[in-house]
C-alpha cells in the first residue's frame, strides 16, 4: 500500500498503533504527532520492551502538545554509516576499549589511501546511495539538499520566504565545516554584497529547524563538570550530518580536493579537504562513542592557545583526547595539545589518539596512539 494510504488508515483508526502485531515500525511519525501519545499509552498498558520503533527525519514538532516520553520512549540518534561500517577494512582499535584505558598495544595495517578517504567523503554514509555511480550520486545529494528547503521544512511547519537566501546560508555553513566561526561571519559570507540581509532571528530559525530535522549536526564544546581547565569556549564546531553534503554545497570534486582547492569560511589553518576529513572523523567517532554510552565534544581555549579536535567522555568521566591529521605521519608538534590535556587531567585521561591517513597503527614513546582513521571502530 502507498505511504499516503497507510497514513490515511492510521489517522482514521489510531488504535492500529497498539493492535498491530509487534514490532511496529512507524516511519515519519512526526507527521502525525498523536502517534507518540498512542505509543505512550500502549507502553503504559504493557511494559514489554521493543514493541515500537518510531523513525523520523525530524524531532518532536515544536508546536506539538504531546507527552515527553520519559520512562517510556528512548531517543536514539541514527547517523549515516561510520567509516568502519562501510566495509573497507576490519578495524583493529576499539574506541570502547580505548575509553576504558584497555587498548594496550596499538597495531594494525590499513590499505586505505588518501584518495580512498576522498572517495568515502564524496560517496557519503547514506546506505541507499553508496552503490550509486558518482554522477548520479551527485544529483541525488543535490536533490536531497533542495528538497530540504522546498519540502522537508515546509512539511514540518516551517515557512521559507526566501529559499535562495536560505540555500546560500546553508552553503556558507558548509564552508565553515570543522570550524567554530560565528554565525554573523557565516551570514556575511552567505550575503556578501547584499544590503538586505536576513535578521539574526531569521537565521537563528534556519539553524534551529535544520538541526531539528537532522541536517546540521554541530559538535558541542566540551565543558566538563568540576572543570580544572579555565577559559574554555562554549561555541560548537559546525558540521552537517554527512561531509558529502558539505562537499556538494561547496562544489569541489575529487581532483579538486586532492589538489587543495576549496574556499572556507573563517579559515584558520589547513585545507578544505582537511576540514572534510575532520568532519568524517567526527561523524565516525560520534557513532562509536554513542555505542559506548559516551559523549563527544571539542576543546578550545578562548585565547586559541590550545585546541583539541575531539574529546570523548565516558560515563565514568574518563576522557580520550583525539586529534585529526590529514597526513600519514605524526610529529611532536602534532601531539603537544594532547600531552597538555594529560598534564591537566592526570589519571582522568584514559588515552590519547591521533587519527591519520597513514597505513600503520602504533603507539609513540610518549604514550600517544597513532591510528589510521579506517582502523578505528566501536
């Protein structure tokens, strides 16, 4: 039966939610928010777990008057495929064990080259698109981005009065990938030469709605409880849910990325490919961390003196610091901020890691693990 027909049947008889044999999958449930309360009522009547799966391309609608779901419904953020889930090579380093301080000896060889990483960035982690030829894949990604503005946001109750301006802002946001550029800088880049700019409130609404429908996936700043490190920034780093989307929005292809092309917003150091590689690493690490019950943030001091790309914190408050480097080798300079973190936090640091594009995993004399991104897994 067509999806529209199924929705009409559900609206006509909401009891189908609880009467259908489990497990019951309800896709795009947010289009009929009453489903949420019906599931809550069914769970109250029968506490057996695993009866319902509510899937959707957006979170709870902002104007929906529904139960919070506390104690009945568990939310789980499904990101695109992490690198280890794509079948390139068997991982040899487990983030869960690293977080427990049990990684010990680090070893493994990776056949994945820099060009392979570029291919993975452009191919995306969306399972249904990965076998699509690159030209058709580009069209799919472009259409996906356009549908966000033309259909997804309006379907979720958002009125877009200036779709071209919103798309320009989205391109500018993508160009700020892996930075914590201010939103005013992103807006200025999106509307360069224009006098009639959207208001801060309008841009804030863009950002909030795009995050609610899981298009933006910003990485929060790491600000731990009982924090011994002073002057930490609270600004998130900018990421889309998949770096392939960022690559399409900025419009640099495979050869251009390998040649160092690509303009960035609020460029500090590194290349556009380096920003996309960091975004791929961040996306993958967040998948592994979620499986381990851990959270991920980034660390930067307000004076820019210290910066660590990824900080994973487990339920026991132990942390792993990770730097991302678009290179096969690691120098003493590359690990100086990680060693500073160990000095500041002491035994609270479970391990320190540099993620690279190299071919060998090993542990340096100073204790820092060097791991090709392809060899890191859950």
